[in-house]
C-alpha cells in the first residue's frame, strides 16, 4: 500500500454534470499530481499542485480544475462532463521541488459518463 | 512535444525466464525515470527508479538500465513469475514536474 487514498473508487455521472474527486497524499508529501488514464493508454498529466499552488498543467481544458489543501490533500473538479471524460483518474503524491522523487499512486477513481 | 514510448505493446515469457522491457524517451532534459507495474483495476505501483547521473540500478529481481546517449531505458525482471503479469509503464520527468508515461507493455507469464 502506498498511503495515497482516493475517493470514490467508482462513479457514474450523466453528461453535463459536475464531479469532484478526492485524494489524500502520503504522509510527508507536499506535491499532488492528477492523471487521466483512458482504457489501454498510459496516464496523461492533468495538473500538479505544490504547497497549495498549481505547478504545471497538461493539455486539458479549463473545466478541469483542482485544489490542494493545507494538509496537502487534493481535489479534482470536472465541470460539464463529456462522454470522453470516462476514464480512470489517478492521483500521485511526491515530495516536490527542487528535485524529482518517487511518485506514488492511489488506486484511482473509475469515472463513467453516460 | 516530449514523448515516452515503449518498443513492444505485448511480451510473453515462460515462467522462470528473464524479461526485458524497453522504453525510449525524447526529452534530453529528463533527469529522473520510474518504472511502474499496473494490474487490472489498480493504480500504477512503483517498481524502481533511476536518476540521470546513473546508468544502472538494481532492486529485488529487477534492474533498470539507462542509456542517456540514445535516450533509452530498460527494465529487466529476473526469474519471471506469474505474479509479474501486468502492464508495465516507464515514465520520465524533469525536476519534479509532470511524469510523461509511455503506452505500456503488457507482460504475460506462461506457467
């Protein structure tokens, strides 16, 4: 077990709705990154939060947004859900800058948009 | 843009044989590399990492080799077991930023 927990594990939403996914990072880790993994693909970087500030963003539209809290837990919010948003959403925690360190993943949230 | 690619989408080996999974990356500024194992329905599991100032690192039954000249890394699994069956991803990053993942190699171990 990595110590990174995500909730919920599964979720079904209707197109156009909004969703919030949650992540608790591993103790001592101050950086949280979110990834989207479509079936049969590698994870794609959405954004990263370091000490409550966004610290890099991938090629995702503004309807994907996030937060990091003082305890370093994090939320991913997706507005106006589209069918293509159906994927496994992964959270990874690490000890951030100035150098790269191990990034540990949670078990993911499987989002299905119908 | 930067990319990470795997040479083979699938690999089938006999139990007890050694497995080698290869990966290439495009960004010469990448300074840190991780191999992950992902089983069906689970998140990626950290296997082993290597920094750009090294060319080899060994763990328990696993070895990662890094060739910065040709921007290539490989994961070697010794005495492959049925429990090693999974999808393996390599990922590269630069100074703690985003991880760029390859597409994954599905390893099947035949008993």
